[in-house]
C-alpha cells in the first residue's frame, strides 16, 4: 500500500513531504514545498531559489505541501502569492501539486479554474462533507484521506481520484486503509496507488 502523504522522514513506499533545504535519502521519494503555515517570510528570492532547486531533483515527484489556510499563516493574499509560485513550478516541471486547504475551498476552486493546470491537484487530508467532495471532484481535484476523515465523503470518491495517507499519524498506512475497508469492503479495488 502506497502512502501518498507523510511527514515521517523514515517512511518507505511513501511520498515524504518536506520543506526546501532537505537532505534526500537514497531510494526515497519526496514532495517539496513551503507550507502555508510558514508563508509569512517565504517569498524571499533565496527561499524561492531553494524551492526550485529542490523541486528539480529526480527524487522529488510532486510539488507541495502548499496551499491556503484561513486559520494559520500569513494573510490569505500572501499565501495565494506563494501558492501561485508553486503552481508555476508544478507546471514547469510537470509534477503534481499537493495542497493543504483549510476554510478556503471556494478560493482554491476559483484559482484552479483561472490557472487551467495540466498537472493534477491533490487535496491531502480531506475531511469535508460529501457535497464539498463532489464539488471538488467536479472541478478536477484528487482527494487523499487519512486517519481522520468524513466516512460519508469517502463513499463518493471514484477510484481514479482516491488516495490514502498517514500525514502525521503514527498508524501505519495499512491500518488506515484497513479502517476504510471496514467501512466499505468494496473499497479495496478503489484505493489508488500513485
């Protein structure tokens, strides 16, 4: 079982989320980005150069975790500017975009429509209601679910848009997936590997 999003630096069979300036481990794969919680002073030339350099590494398979968070981080305008830099990098390098979105779903849907990206946009740690999940699916997003989730939303996600993650959970990815399978035994074939 592939773990789409983890912050565990020692994880295997996982996409490890890191910030610029990380030291890659052999045989590991990464997503690199500046989290919206760290957006206050992130737009310096040095930070953006480091992000671009790290994002260009072969072991980096996705851009992010980045996004919009109304509850924490810089004002939304600054977060949006930082996110726009990540979107540009995602498109330039041909790598998917991993998103952290809190109370800013209408903004991210609008930004996606304006940006018209060619790369997949994945909202990690999705916990919203089924109606929001359907709205995001209609806008072309992928959704990743972890230990804490809305089980009713999980039921409406097609296999082609469903990912599973540990994020910061101490549970192994197999246990998180097992919990999902207990909810819906037919879910097994729907769990997508990246």
